[in-house]
């Protein structure tokens, strides 16, 4: 007979976390230093630091508050949604600081990794790609599986960046902005491999209520409000000041349009004219994703608004019509709909980027440009699909003690609830 | 017989929103550019930008988080309170960028509108005045009505600013800070025209509970914490540095005093000595409103604290004794009590401004000064009353499909709730 | 027979608050000015101001949002937890501005107190120590008692700083970072003196639920995210730039490690392998406390991470095994577990500071250094214990109308709930 309680992770998670954390501290002992003062122009850096710290804080809020509370929309999964987000992000950031330092050359002096605002911001963006992947498997995996998935995802994403930068000489900002496409496809593949019959047709606990809808609104708003910082953080302030401002205003306007469109489309596609809060929250963000991928090619506000318009349209339609279809046709369940929020708008952004660059370049190099951009996308997609599948197979190992079907989307598998212990 | 379900907005809201959004994008195509680099002193602007972006973010959080969650206090209206806030603010900002650009001259070069941090901050402040107006009609109007009201309100408010600036040569910062008085009176007039018998004496759904009280606390706190940025954002940093600091510290102290007073008065005026959370949340903000109108005349901390003291006193008394009276005597229902939070403290601030200026000016110009300030207030009040009434009449048109009385203050008229669809 | 309702505070709190607020305004009239422009180097200050205002805002959010919502974890105490926090913090800040101005010399020109970003940040840190103390007595005291306790605590903490700075020539930053140890021990002593049998063995209302757990998560995250600003705010930017960066990165990494450890230890120490949300939220913050006390001596990332590791380990073990033990053995009830979050990690940080300084100093001065640090700790501990006991005895006076045992941890003693008034 199946056990009454969810399988205990007491002998798994603490061990894995202790071990990894000890390894991280040891690696930091030998390799990581705080950026030395002598190596940088004092006056220049002082201003850059002021600017960067505020941007870093915005992104920090997005990672921990935004992603964390966006995942609280499930009615019985709020503790896990926000709690596992902290665990994963905290580990992924430490790991990303080192991976970035080892593989991506610019912060790699004499075998030392130097922590700076830039390296921390890049680490947070890598962690964001892991959190996007987590969105696809929320509720169907336990924290050990999530933790391992996050570390593999960060590794894969940094390797992907390394390939793009060294083989294709891609722009670092462009290669890191592919995080949405990489993370979403990675997560969807893991979810596909880990598919379980118990959540078919629809798990009884996979719904929202008044309170969790508002908690998710909170997360959504923090992502939505600070997205201009997310996109513009790595655009170098001094040399590319105009680009930075263009990115900030473009992201801002794109998000405004996509919020309006998300609400409209959600109402239009319901037979009773009622809006769906979860769809709106997710689709409102799609404008930020699309413009993020295309941003270096967008120079006027109206193009940004148009990209936000179509990103939100596609995303909102995807939520209504594609999410269930994917579950039935491909047996692929995507809890937070990351394919509609991150993958499709990301690819739309990639497409907009290509079109805009072709339109502004001479016809002689147009073909080379197109091939280059298609290669970038293909490599990213292949890397994410292959690594996602491999990770899914690894996580399927029963050693990791997945929860039972009926404990999916439920905090009670992992959290103590005092009202069960103390009589009322 | 009345329909079982609320009238569907499926054929109204998406159409209006698509249409407006398309018009906005087209207007942006022809008129709006991102501020060009050549036109501004590079070094100077770099610093100003750093400063402004942080202030802009604070205001951005106030508009979307603050106003949005402040309106979630109604027990069954949380989705609408926060969701409609995003819709309205996102549309109002786009519209305000253009209205400001067309009417208010300083950002109007050769028939082009240039987006800059200043123009975006001003657009957000105009959106704030629309959100104040929305506070009066929350729960009794549908999103199409709210959307149209917001756009008319922004138009009226920008025209009012234009009148004050061109006819009376009013200070731009002063004229924009009248947003509280304009928005509140506008909203109250709309609410008066749209009055329905069904919410008399008190609608059964117009109350708060533990969770919605805390969500509203969240919105209140974000407004309360970032209000110093809201008031000081448009005070020009370089030339009026001392004034900017004075405004920041003054707003900060005024808000601290008004929070303490709100709690005290709320307890004192209840027969059992119990506090009312909704009253406290609203009255704690009144200090920021009052000091905002008076700020350019306040030079010492204690005056700011005194203004906060009396603003909160009046506001808290108004909540206890005036709100119900207004409903019975004038058949005017004010959902969020904007008249007590924005209109009365705003007029108190206007009065403090007048007194302080008279006290520090010579007697020869005292009369002119008084007449000038009375004119400013009268024009603003008349504009808001007239436009509010006209807007209310327009929105009364049954074409806009207002919800039934028993669906007032209820999310279910507009939102899908999954627990109704999926059996537990 | 005991009264049916909680004793009304209608004749106590408003009177005390009005009186104190009036005294504060009068003191501000005579003593407090906004920092004059002539006394400071213009160019230098402009940059410092930009930097400081952002840091101030981070700390402001921590004090009002962070501490406020951290205290909402009790299932029926959310309004009080967040509402009393605003009341206390707003009063404590006004009082701390004056106490700091009177006692601590650097901002004391010609008997005037000048408000500057630095003085406001210091006032907020003093208020933080009062809020830590409040954590120990939450739910067992009424708002008048809390208000008086907060003002005495701030007075005691500023006097303690004055003693350390004038007698022992302690570093101002170091002396203010002892706020955790001072506040926690002060609060625990107050709680010990005010101990009531009714909360023994465990009060039926002292538990959390899904929603309050998430509200507390919100407060935790805002504290956790902005803690780098909290620790680094008073490190002088220009002269000690490297130290400032080291503090920021150190706090960041320490917190990341302590979040991971809190989750691991909480799962490991539960027999069913389930995590406890309240413990995790509190322990995740302990890394920031410990590194805050030790920060000026920590120069490499791995030392910061190690401090976070052990702080969180001790704190999480303390929550599991010491909290109940303290209640039974010493009759001392500590609502938020401040002894495990602030006192023990604070002392660990003090110890780390001592060891690191001894390791890097010559042996000839090692003994003097050790004696000096032990004196600093002893003075702080004695001051907090003595003043906490005295305050507890003063608050035990029945004139302050403490609530009955069965109204402990319950909002209904102090707040109007509309659903009790209006029939559904």
C-alpha cells in the first residue's frame, strides 16, 4: 500500500544542501575575491557603483519578491512557491557567480574571480533563467529535484552563453537576454519527461482563490514595475547612454501596452466576458520579455509599443487555447505557463530583432545577419531542449523521492502547519 | 426579469481598449520621440538621470502597488481593485504623455514630444489624479466606465494645469500638486451623478476582513513610505537643492505625525476604544497630501509636523462623522473616502500655503497674493466639479452596461473564479 | 466577574499619543533645523545625498514594511502586528532624531539639531532596535505599553551608544550595530517581567496559517533583500569605499547562505522532514544580524559566508529546541523568537569580530583589544538587562490596562471588525 504521508526528504535535502553549500564556501575560499580598488578608475567607478547598486536592488526585488510571489497563485502551494524560490535563487546565485567567473573571460584575472556589481547582476539574471524553468515544474517536483534542476540549468545557460560569445562572437547583453527562451524550453522539457498521469485532465488543487490571486498580483507587479531595470541593467551606462535610456522607456511603454492588451484579450476570449486573473498576470509581463530580446534594435517608442502589443496578444491567446492543448496532445504540463510568458514572446522578440536589423542594414550583409541570428536561436533552443531532457531523466530517478500524485500542488507534503498540531 | 448574470462587457471593453491602444500607438508614431542626446548637456544630465530614475521608480511603485493595493480593502473586490488600477494607470500614462506634450510647452520642440524622465514622472502624477478619482467610484462602475472616466479626468486635469500656467502664470510644481483636490472632487461628482439606491443605507459587501485589511495595509505602506519622492520629484535638483531636501524631510515628518494622529483619533472617536483599520490607513496618508500642496512655503520641520497633525485630525474625524452623512444628506457615496483623504487635506494644505506666504510677504502685495491663490483654487474646483458632473452624465448612458446593484463591490461580475468551474 | 470585553484604551492611548506628539512638535520648534546649505561642501554633498537617499529608502522600507509584516505571522494578530509597528516606528524616529541630536555630538552645533540623511538613517536604526524589542512582547501587551516601551528603549539605546563612544571611544558604526543585542535582550527582559500564566503551555491563538505565513514571508523578504543597505548605510562612502563594498557583498552572501541553511536545518530537525515557515523566515535573517556586528573586520567573501552558515545553524536550532525550553524553565515567552534571531547571532557576530581582529593584530595589543571588546559587550548587555527589567516593572502597572489572557494574540481587543457590526 502507498504510504499515508508524503515520502520524507529529511535524509535528502539537508544532506544535498549542506554538501553543496560547503563546496561553494570552499570554492569561494580559493577563487573569489571582492574587486580590488587599485584596478579600477576611482572616480568613474564611484558613479557607476551608485547607479548599479540601485539597479541591482531592483533586480534583487524581482528575483526574490517577484518570481517568489508570482508562484503563490496556486491555492495550496503558497509556502512552497515562495519558499523554494528563495532556496533555489540563493543557491543559483552563488553557483552562477563562479560559473560566470570561470567561463566568461572578462572578470577572470590570474585565476581569480572578482565580485563586482556587474558580476552579481549577471548572476541574478542567470538565477532568473533557473526560476523561469522552475515555473514549468512547480507543484510536481520536490525541493531536492528543484535544487538540482536549478544548478544544472544555470550550468547549461552559462555554457550556452560561452558558446555564443566565443564561437559566434555574440553581444554579451544579447546572449544573456536569451535567458527567457532557454529557461522556458528547459523547464518544459523537464516537465515533459517527468509527466505523471495523476495531473491529467486537471489536478483538483491546481486553481487559485481570492487571496492567492492577490499574492500573485503582488509578485507580478514587482516584476512588471522593475522590468525596465532588468532589461537595462547590463547596458553600459557611460558609453551607451542613449541606448540605456531607449531600453528603459521602450520596456516601460511595451509593458504598459501589454498590460492593457492582456486584460482585453482575456475578456474577449471568455464566453461570458470574464477576465482570468492568472492569465492577465502572466501575459502582462510578456511585453517585457519580448522587448528584452529585441531591445538593442528598437529605437523608437512606437516599435516598442507594437512589440508589447503582439507579445501580449500571442501570450494571452496561448493561455486560453494552447495550455490545455499541450497537456492533452503532448502530455506536457506547464504549471505557470512559461511557454506562453517566456518562450513565445522571447521568440517573437528574437524575430522582431532580426526584422529590425535586416531593415536597417545593407542588402549585402542581410543574408549573413539572418544566418547569424538563426544560428544563435538554434543553438540556444537545442542546448535547452537537450539539457532539459537529460535533466528530466536524471530527476526521474526514484532516489529523489518524488511526492505522490495526490500531494501535487500541495504544501502539506513539505511544510509543518501549526493548526494540525495545536487543537483549536 | 433581470438577467441572472451581470451584463457581459465582452462587446465593450476589448473594443474600446483595442481602439484606444491603436490610436495611442499611431499618435506615438507621429509625435513621440525619445529625448535626443545632442539637445542636453551631457554631464549634467547624467547625474540628473541617476537621481530621477530612482525617484521615478518610487512613484511608479506608488501608482501601481500603492494605489492598486489600497483599493483591495473591500472583501470581495480585491481582483478588481488592483486589476482595474493597472488598466487605468497604464492607459492614463500613455495619454498623459501626449496631453502634457501637446499642451504644456516646455517639452514641445518643433511639433515633437520628447520622452524624458521628467515627462514620464509628470505623466504618472496625472495618472495619480485619475486614480484618486477612481477611489470615489470603486465598486459601483464597470471597467469601461472607469477607463473612459480616467481618460477624461486626465484631459481635464492637464487643461486645468494649462489654464493655471498660461493665464495665472502659476508655478508648474504647484499646479500639478493640486491633483489631489482636482481628482477627489472630480470623482465625487461622478459618484454623485451615478448614485444608485441599491447602496443605501450600506451595501452588504462593502466591508473589509483580516486578509483584505492587510493587503490594503501593504498598499498604504508603499504610498506612505515613498511619498517624500512623490512630493519632491518635480523640484528641480540642481538649482533648488535646499528646497528639495526641505520637501523630503517635511513630507517625512508630516507623514510620521499623521500616522500617529490617525491611530489616536480613530481610537478616541470609537465608543469602545477600538481602532478602524480602513480609517487609519487613509488618514495616515493625509499628511502627505496636505504638505504636498503647501510644500514650497514650508521651511521648518515643525510647520510640516503641524500641518500633518491637523490634516490627519480633520481626515480621521471626516471618516467617522462625515462619510455616512454625505451618503444620507447628499446621496453621494465615496468608496475610498477620497474627500477625506485628498480633498479636505488638500484644501488645508492650500490654506496653509496661503497663510505662510502672507506671513512672509510684505503687506502691499498681500491682497494680490490672496486673490491669486483664491483664483487658483476656484478655477481648479470649478473645473473638477463641472467636468466630473459631465463625465458622470456621459457614463450614466446604459450603453456602457453598468452592473446590477447586487453585483456592486463584487469581483464576480468581471472575473473568472476557478473554484466555480472545477469541482473540488 | 471579569469584564466581557477587553479593557478600553480610549482614555489612555489617545491621551498619551497627543501629549507626546505635542511635546515632540514643541521640541522640534526650538531645537531642530534642516541642515543648512552653507555648512556643507556643495558638490561633495550632492553626490552623497543621491547615494544616501536611496539607502535611506531601503532602510525605510525595512522598518515599516519589513518589521511590520514580519509580525503578521500570528493568525489573528495581523492588524496589530503591522499597525502597532507603524505607530511605534513613527514615534521612535521622532524621538531618536532628538535623542541622537542631544547626546551624540557630531550633529550638535550651537544647541541646534540639524536634520540630514545621516541623522534620519541613524534615527531609523534606533527605531529598529525598539522594533526588535517589540518582537519579544508582541501579542501580550497593549499599544500604550508598546509605545512607552519603545520610547524608553530608544532612550536606553542612545545612552548606551553615548557611553560606548565617550568612555570607550568605540566606533560609531560598531556601537549602533549592537542594536540587535540591545533590543533583543531588552525585549526579552520586559517579556520575562510581564510573564502571565495564561500563555503557558501554549496559547491557542499563537499559530500561523497559509495567508498569514505569506504575509510574514513578504516582510521577511523585504528585510532580507535590503539588509545590505541596512548594514552599509553608515559606512562613509567617500573615504571607506572599499569597506562599503565589502560590507554590501559580505551581507549579501551571508544572507544567501543563511537562507539555504535555515531551510536545511528546519527540515533536518523535524521528525517527518517537514519545514517550519516561521522558523525559516526568522533564521534566514540571522546571517544579516551576525555579519552586521562583525562587518568592519570581514574582508573576504568566504568569511562572510561562514558567519552566515553558523549564525543560521545556531538560530534554527534555537527555534526548534530553545524557544519552548525558555518558556518552561525561565517563564520567559518570546513571541517572535528575537533571542534566536537577534541576540544569539549578534553575539556570534561579536565573537567573530573579536577573533578576526585578534588574528590580524600583533600579540602585544591582543589582550587590550580583547578586554576592550568584552567591555563593550558587557556594558551593552548590562544596560539592556537592567533597563528592560525596569521598563517591565513600570509597564506591569495596571493603570496601563493590559488585555486579558484570552485576548492575547488577538486583534479583536483593539480593532473594529466590520463583519461584526454589519449583518451579512
